[in-house]
């Protein structure tokens, strides 16, 4: 039977953060279930707690495993109960190893299910990298965990997106003092090709990609740093020789203004905050992170666990809704790819 809607897993995220209440808000909107066959996966007590904070009761239909998800599609969110963390192990607003372990367990189950074609995409509510590291995650972030779990050996990096503007990254969750050491011609070319090819695959006929500089004022002719002359410029030239019409390097403090005004579809950023400060200022309540370079679709809101407001029903659900909608679009495309 031809499926019309993708099957998308939603997770509650870090149990001490705003994830459970965000998912309650998302699923409390009757429009949400029109976009996908939704499988909410999580601990029943945590889902109850999220609904309580949000002041909502959301009807769901229980399933016993992801294998039942497609057959059970009924227009109402499905609920796959797992036992990943106990209430007494969680203190709202505090990172803890039990919360980190719960997130990893649930995301691994979701990745297995997408790989087995039982579901088509994953949208996870915010997790906490510190909690995950406390639980033993040996990587700098979840994306490196995903890539290891899925045996990815090509370039991967977070994409951030807001209103049609995308970013990719040459480095991400590393100490800022190390960012310069991550700049290499290879990584810049990889991050540029990945975003260009991904936009093309998503239907942008001629992606307009700008590459950001690293130093103030693009190094000011070499008087304020040489990375643009020695590394980034040669990477851009090499990309152009390969047929990728990327431009740059451009001073990072102004390139986002041009992109905001419609001149570019994507910016290749040299380190985390170079892109994230700009994107979050352009629309904190809208931004989405897509886990770029993975074989399966995974999205999440660009904001985090917001421990300072967790449990207070203050969290804005818009970015989570956008992350879910992008997961639906990516899931639809994944669903229609041959296995
Ligand atoms: N989607 C994900 O899984 C993400 C996870 N993180 C993780 O979250 C943790 C905390 O990161 P922070 O840098 O503190 O950023 P954060 O985004 O959690 O919080 C920064 C500030 O924004 C506010 N805020 C965040 N989301 C909000 C929302 N939906 N509505 C209203 N206010 C909101 C918070 O209250 C806080 O004052 C870290 O461990 C980080 O790695 C960060 C970004 C994305
Ligand atoms: N968990 C996704 C994530 O962390 C994306 O946000 P950012 O830390 O890369 O800004």
C-alpha cells in the first residue's frame, strides 16, 4: 500500500529541560498530526509531566514497538512507552547522567527504526550535551554520536536553517581556542559541498553559497590574520574549479546581512557562534538544526534545554514546530527513496 504521510518519531528530549512541555504543546495543536503519522517515544511519567506543565491532555494510541507504527497509523499520535529514566533520577533544571543516558537510549532506538525503515524521520526535543557526557557519551556532541552509530565516514555537520537561509559549519562544539586549528582546505570544501549538494537535493536549482571569513574584516589583507589568504581563499578557488559556484571569503559580521536580504541561500561558517549568533538573532523562536551529512533525517529546534525556564510553561514551541515540519518534509523524501 502506498503511504501518503511519513512516519516521524518525536522524542521528549532531556527529562530535566523544556522538551516534554514543548512536545505537549506541539501535539496539543490538532494541526500537528495532519502532517505525519507521529510516534511519540518516551517514558509515560515524563510525558504526563510535560502535559501537566503545558496544561494539556493529548490523546495518543499506544503501540508496543516501532514495527507496529505504519500499520497503526490512525490520525492520532501513537505512543511508544519506554522505560529509560525514573522520576527520582531527574531534577528539573539540572543536568544529570540519568537524563543523558535516557536521551541516548531513545535516540538509538529511533535511529535503529529509521534504518530498518519502520519510520522515516526523527525530530528530537532539546537534549543536554553536558548530561549526555555525564552519562558516558564519548563524543563532543550528539551529531558525532549519530555519525558513529550510523557508521558515517564522509563529512557531516549541523545545518541551521531559518526562513530559507541555511548555514553549515567547519567546526562546531569545540573550545573556541581550537577553532583556528579546525580550519583546513579539506574541511572548508567539505562543508561547502555538503550544503550546496543538500540544497540542490532539496530542490534549490542553483544554490547561492557564501563562505565566511574567520578573522575580523576578513583578515584585512593579511594584517589581521592570514587564514583567508592561506586556507579559506584557496578552498573557495578550488571549489569553483570543481564547478561549485561558491563565493567568498566574506567578512563574517556583514555577510549575514546580505543573506538576510536575499542575496544568498547558505553561508558556510567557520565556527559555531559565528553562524549561531546571527541565525538566533534573526529569529530565535524559529530556528531549526538539521543533522547534515547523515543517511537518515534528524532535526531538532536550534534552541536548547532552557533549564532556567523548564517546568514553568514559558517555553515557545515555534522552533520545535518548525523542526517537526522539516522532519516531515525530509521524512517524505526518505520514505520515497528505495531502501
Ligand atoms: N536542540 C537541541 O538539542 C539543542 C541542545 N542544546 C543544548 O542545550 C543546553 C543549554 O544550552 P544553552 O546555550 O543554555 O541554550 P538554551 O537555548 O537552552 O537557552 C538559552 C536561553 O534561551 C532561552 N530559551 C531557549 N529556548 C527557549 C524557548 N523555546 N522558549 C523561550 N525561551 C527559550 C532559555 O530560557 C535561556 O535563557 C546545552 O547542553 C546545549 O548543548 C543547545 C541547542 C540545541
Ligand atoms: N542538539 C542540537 C544542537 O546542539 C544544535 O544547536 P547548536 O549547539 O549547534 O547551536
